[in-house]
């Protein structure tokens, strides 16, 4: 019997130790009977180009890209899909047999699938508050706007950044920018944290007045008892969720782009969300 070498994939980021991507992709590969090897690679802050080059030389087939390299990856690739073009951020690189690089962004698809399919919350006609104005928020805006919310409000400590982002995406749907103070005088259905505050256990200056929220969603994962979700609990939010479902769903979409097979995300969701 011939033993073929498994196809090589990896996730690149800094930090990277906490990444669950290898666990996800190994589970997807097992489920779909694919022979792959998936590594975690810690990349120096200015070193993405060199790291990708080395990975290609080793015969790598595809790369997941995580913080803080999503915007660097956008500049590095040869072509991008629509989602990546709009968000100017890439969370995955497909490597062709000739070594050309295609950048895609599956973060928005992952987030929307988690909310609409797994948590069974429709976003159509809902008002959504999105906290932050960095790469994570850019990456999910196109997909959220496709769900036809009544309004998306971007809230960021630097108001200018939120305003610039709102005007950039306004052709795709109703996007507005607020300060944290302005949130006080408005009601909304869904609030999504796209800042990294939870990773540092930082509290955001959110209004303490009770809002009856449908969903309080943190795009970060692995920090269950964080100040943002605690705030959501105090707000009597009907549903509280951290971003593990988004990670699993965007990973499944990437796996499909790599291998042409749709893995079942439910077993992993049960394992990680309990």
C-alpha cells in the first residue's frame, strides 16, 4: 500500500498558542476522511511575508490567518474574493499549485451562520450595535448587512474611525456611527462585541440602564466570564454567546474551500458550547 503524505495546512498569528483551529480542522478531516496535517505557526509581527513564503516552499496548501495579520494578508495575496475586497481583511489564503495566493474572508459567513442557524435568531429588520472599528468589524460588516437589518450602528472609542467605516460601507446598507454616550438614548436588538477588550478582561463604557436585548454576542472566544457578557447578563439579554460558534462555522467554510466538502459543525458546537 502506498502511503501518501498528508496535505499541509496551518494557522498563522501572534499570539497563537490559544488557537483552536488545529482541533477544528483535525475533527473536520476525521469526519470527512481527509488526510491533512494542520500546524500552528507563531509569526513575528513584521514577518508574515517571509513566513508565508517558507510555508509555500514546504508544500503548504492553505493558511488560516488570525490576529493581527488579517489586513497584512490582504495586501500580500494575488487575488481576493468579494468579501475580502470589501473588508480589506483576509482570514484565509488558498495556495494554488503554481503558488499564486487567493485571499478570502469567511468571518462574516461564520458569524451570521452561528447567529441565524445555531442560535436561531433572525437579523432581518433588527437593529444591531457593533462595537469596535478594526479588522474584525470590517470583516463581518458585509455579511451582516446582507441579512437586511434595519440599522447597524458602529460604536468605537475613537469616533472618527467609526464614522469613516460607516461611510465606507454605507452603499451596502444602513450603517451609522455613535459614541458610547449616544447608546444611552437608543434601544437596539442585538449587540456584538468586535473589540479585543474581553481578551484583556477590560470593561467597555456601555450604558447601565436596562435594555431588553435579544442577543449579546462576543466575537472573542474562550473567555466565558468576561465583563461584556456579564453586562449582557445584567441587561436581561435573552441570549448570551461567545464567538466559539463563529470560529467553528468560519472554519467549516474554509474547510469546504480547501477540500470541497461541508463538515458537520454540530458535534464541535456541542463539545465547545456545551
